[in-house]
């Protein structure tokens, strides 16, 4: 499983930049995260619908996969140098 994440790091980066940020002005994932983390009673996480949670999952998954691949690569290269 570790090799899968290491080998596909470039694919995860491309997916993060395209799907993870689309639409680009402003980046959609940033707006959704701001919506979850704060806002007033009408725009905060309390007002989110199931489609909004699916949207976070859709736009956030490439970022999570990319971060996992970067962390695994960093820790495996650190273990080889020790």
C-alpha cells in the first residue's frame, strides 16, 4: 500500500491542483473549509446540506491522498538515511 501512494504522488498532485481547487476563483475547497470552520448561523456548518459534505469529500480527497504520499515518502527517505 505504501508503494501505491509513493508511485502515484504526481497523479495525486495533478488531481489536487485540478479537481481539488476547481472552480479556481476563489478555490472551491477553501470556501467550503471556511464555511465549515466559521461563519454566521446561516453560512456555518449548521446550514450544510448532504450535498455540501459530498462536495467536501470530492474536492478534499485528492489533497488527502497527496499529503499521505508526501508523508510516506518523507518518512521512508528519513528511515533510509538513519
